C-alpha cells in the first residue's frame, strides 16, 4: 500500500481540494468520487470574516467531513495561538489552499532579524507562516504544496506587472521549494465550465531540469499541451522584500506566461496550447429535469426585456450620481440565453437571487421560458456531487460558495500525478 500523504487544507471553503484529493463515498446519496491517491486530510481551516451567520461554508464542510475536520477561526488567530502554545497543529506532508488575489507587498527584508513582514490581512502571508511552522516542526513536513488563485495573479499589480506572483515564488524559493505553475481553463480539459485559474505546485528540495519539467512535469502530465514554440527566462530575487521593491519595476507587460517552472531563483515560462482529446461536458449535461425546478427560478415574462438589455451590447451616455459628470459607457453583448451545448461561463459569487443581472446564467427551456440555474446545477458545474451544498444554506449562500469554489476535477488530476510520482520516488 502506498504511504499516506497527510494534507492540511487552508481556506477550505466547502472542501474542493479535499474532495478532489480524497474522493468521497456516500452510496445512499449516489455519490462515489474516486480518490486521487493515498491522501488523508488531517487539519483544515475555514473562516469567513464576520459573524457566525457568515460561517455557512464551514458548516457545510463539517457536515460533509465530520465535526473534527475543521478549525473555524481566523487563520491569523489560529497561528498566533499555536505560537503561544495554546493550540496544536498536526504535521502535514502537503499543504493546499485557494487564497484571494491581493496586494502582496512586504515591509521588511530577510536580512533583518524579524524577517519579512507581510501586509496585514493578506492571506498569502498566513500560508507562508503556516509553511514556516510546519518546517520548524520537522524539515520533512510540507514536502508538497498545491495552491489555486485567479489567473490575474500572474499580472498584478497594474503598476508593477507580475510583482505579486514573483513575491510568492520568492517566498517559496526562500524555503527551498521548486515550483511549477499552470493556468488551467477547465473547459479545455473536458469539464462543463469555462473557468481559468492558476494552479501552483511546489515540491521541497527538488532539483529539476527546468525545460524538461516544463513539458513533462506534474502540470504537463495532468494537463497535456503542445510543445512550446518559445520559452522565456525570468530571474526571481530570493528575498521577497527585494522582489517587492524591484521586480519588473516600470514594466508594462508581466514576464509570466500560462505555464512555468522555477528552480532556485531561475524560472522558465511559456504560453500554452492545450492538447486534449478526451470526453467533453457541456452546461446541458448538468441540467436537472425541468419539472424539478422551483417556480421562482423561472424568469417572469415582464422581466425578459430587462434581462435582454443587461445582456446586450451598449453604447450610451451615463451620469455619475455623486458628481454629475457625464461619460460614455459601452460594453459588448453576451450570449443570451446561455448555450447549453457548450461549457458554461464562469460561475460568480452573485449567481443567486431573483433579480435580473448581466452575469447570472439564464437558459431557455423547451417551452420557451427562461430560467436561472438552481444550486444543484451550480454544484455540478464545479464537479461537486449534486446537492453537496444543500446543508441548510439559502440558495444565495449556495451560489456564493460555488462562485468561490474550484473545479474539483483539477486538483484531482494534479493529485493523481503527485501520488504516482511519490510512489515512484519511494521505490
């Protein structure tokens, strides 16, 4: 039997990473998701800033994975408590998590006794702090990392393109990690939603050949691509503070492309053309029978014109209500209704609610009526089992959770390759 890989899941949401890695078996519900390997989540954290009413994602996680599965407290407080000896955090072989794209700028260089200091409230610094804690406990901990973020991370901030991602790479390099990254559009690999996200895989004390790894590493194995026609090189300062101050300063174009590998402080990067010939899913594949759709999800005929306006192209004069300033506003048309014979558009957190919206999904039923997507369909567009978020949340809360979630099949595919390579290393 393969050796168990103990996982710590940060910013866990409703458990997308855990579901993709561990799988889930609930035959009474018809849920049978295979595991990606010998993964076992030993610790998880989920906290939505605010009151207890905001903790609906955490409650869903606990209902699906058990009472002892989750710490539902602010991660910064949890880490403070650990360092004060007031709370324990178990050893983990792998650290995973999705985190917001924020301003990652740092305040102090490594050369100072206190080390780097991240901007308060930026959750990347909690990940970095968590990795330091794991490595302080044992240098064999946290051998693997897998993180997810929006793809604009590679280009932010606008005033210093690529700096924020370079800071993350610099932090990981400072801890001895080699890194792969890949922007994955889930629809290009057969999933029913067009959702572009950057996935970061890091392995400690790995000494890869960067070019070979770019085309045959974990990411390229999980998500095949055609051989790149151009590979660029990028140098990453090892001190995150230096990176924050100098990386690509004045540059108008980010140096990072869709795929890349970093070993030491040297990175290579290239654009990606996907190479996939497997089965493909569409929005229509996750739709439930029309007779199961509650009446409130059907768009009243009186609202059709408003939906058409919001989805349509515009070129019009508008007035700023606060200043009275008149300006020209334009935007292109969106497909309306949404096509069910293709993968869906990206789910956003505001998918719930009855009101007309430019960004909510609307499909046309066989009888010509329009309707919004129900939460069970949103669950399935993210490759969660149908009804995963049906744990006492409102429909709006369920939509919010799916807008914040990931496509479960992506970490599953990556996890399979990691597990296979880990088994090969052990042999």
